[in-house]
């Protein structure tokens, strides 16, 4: 298990804190919705994506995953947020990980269960790429109608512990 930390900079006010609570709730509900349906279409798309060679081959599987999440699994989310949540969930799932829980402390903490060492390494690359920073910034800006910037990170210690655990399980 590894936690993804999502912190925000922007207006320091009650709206930002309320937005974090809403975001946490929507993300948790979305992850639970995904888990409550037949996992096979999602697993097929993820498997196809991870096995495909080249960008063109992967795009079809990614599009299938996004469509499956968007049209079948996120019916209860606010319509304006569905495209963002779909991309966040797809990005995590493609990296062979599942969301196990979401909570708010000083930042939003997304607990991920990584299934493979490769998936953990890919998740680390995803965080480093800034793609999640952009998606979470857009979601929060929509929620509170003010511009905010997200900073997404993984704890180095948690990453190393998860990597050691996955390596031990595989060996």
C-alpha cells in the first residue's frame, strides 16, 4: 500500500477546506462505484493497455477503460466532474493499482493498493509527470469556483516500503 498525497495552494479559506471534503467524498464514492460493478471490462482494458506495444495500441485500450468508467460506473458523480474523475481513476488503474481509501488530514490522502512492482514504478512516474497535479487542480477549481494549484506526491518512505513488500512477495 502507498498513499498519494494531494495538497492545494490557493485561497486559504473555508471554501478550500469544504472543497477538499467534497473532493474526498466524490473520489471515495467513485472508487467504490468502480469496485461495485463487474471488474472484467476494466481488467481487460488495463491488461490490454499494459500488454500493448506503442502509443496507438495503448490508446484504444485507454479509451475503452475511460468509456467503461464514465458511462457505466460514475453515474452518481456531479456531471461537470465526471471527466476529471474518470481520468484520475483510469490513470491509477492503468498503473496496476486500486484505490483502497480516501481521507483528508493536512492533505487529501489516497491509499492505493499496488498489484505489481511495475505498477508501483509506473504510479511513481505518473505522480512525477505532473498529470495528476493538473487533473486535481482542475477538479478543485471547478468545486470552489476559484483557481487553485494541486501538488501530488508519494512519500519516499512509503514508496520504498511498498516496493520492498512487492519485491518480497514476488521473490
